[in-house]
């Protein structure tokens, strides 16, 4: 069996996140592979993959904030809010041309902060047990409830006017659960000409911003993995155990909580040799284990 750890992969366009998982399973020779933070097939960039023991951590990793480089096209709206969908409206070219650079920057600025965002109808959100995109493809009219998200940055990097469109490059930082294509949709609506996403690259997920090219896995194999102890340091507060505490954790016994207490967030328990033993939270003065890795 291959080792355990994280892979930070540069997902190429045209592949689903599940396609990447399947490739990693083949290269690493294990079925125990999962991913955190799905990317649409059109999107490229940082995809965090867990292998073997690291799959137990995927739901707990500090991956709340993300950064993207995105290109939005003003002048047309699509059913998917990106270039993959059928156009549902096209603005008059003269109206598009009348949109000023200042108006574009103002529309971007209006979406910075805590906002209530309505997710794109063609999304993986479940409605009565079925994915929203499956309902849309079946011809149903789907309207999803708004959700609170945080957009930390929505900077206009460049504006290119190529009649009948305006293409706008954006630098986006946002909380998990934010749909960048919905930001493009809402900017286009605010400007009165419609908008959709034509390109999306994720450049950072939590602390991870230096992905490896998927093709390099064939040569590097398990050497490409971020070791478990490095995962602990990168993603969690650390509690260094003594030998007696480490022995108890190894047997699944609860120990008195004498570690850090970061407002209820998970803490990585490290043994005297530096091995990542478990992930735990403080619970009434004792350690409650979210994942035991030993």
C-alpha cells in the first residue's frame, strides 16, 4: 500500500474532481482516496486530495477560504452561469459598449463582504434528495435558497472590450460555499447586460497554493505526498503529547484536555516522535477524537 498524506494537485480543465481521484487511485495503488472542495470540469487549479489515512481528515481541514482568478463575460447570461450552458439572454451590443469601467468596478465592490448569494441552479446542491443540476437537466425549474457567504476580495484586474462583449478578469477571495459563477451572474445583472463565467482557476485553498501537475504523479508516486506530520502543522493547532498520553490515545482512551483550546476547532495530537496520532476537540475537559490515525 502507498503511504498516507495529502496531494495538492493542479486539476486540468475538462476533468471532473472524481476523474482526478480515479487517476490518483491508479497511481497510488489504493482505493482510499478522496478530495476536498470540488472543482467544476471547466475549472482548473488547486484540488486537495487525501490518500489513505488522510481521507479521515478531509472533512476537518481548515479549507474555509479560497482564492481564484476568474474571467467574466459581460453581455450574455447562460443557464449555468458559465460558458458551458446555453445562452438565455444576449444584450444589445450598444448597451454593452455603454458600460463604463467605473461601473464595472463599482459592481464588483458591491459584492464584497457578507452577502446572501443564490447558488447557481446547475449546482451539486441537493433538492429533496436529488442534485439541482439533475433536476435542471430533466427540465425542472429550480430556484435555490440564498445562503450567507463572505467575499473578501473581488478586484478587477483587467477589462478587455471586444465587441459585442466585455471580458473582465477578476481576483477573488471568498469563503467556502461561494459560487464564483454566481458572482459573475450577479455583476452582469447589476450592470443590466447579463454576465457569465468563461474561465476559472483556483489558486489557493486554505494554506495550499502550490499544486503539482497531475502528469508528474506517474513519476513521483508516493514521494509527491505531503506527510501526515506536515499536514498537521499546516492545517491545525498542535498539541504535543508526552509518552503516557500518546500511549492512551493509541489505545483509544480519552485523556484529560491540557492542550490548546482554539474556540472548539480541531487540534492535532502529536506523539513524542513527531507522529500525527489523532485529531481531537475539547469536550467537557477531555479529548474527544474526530479521527484516530495511529
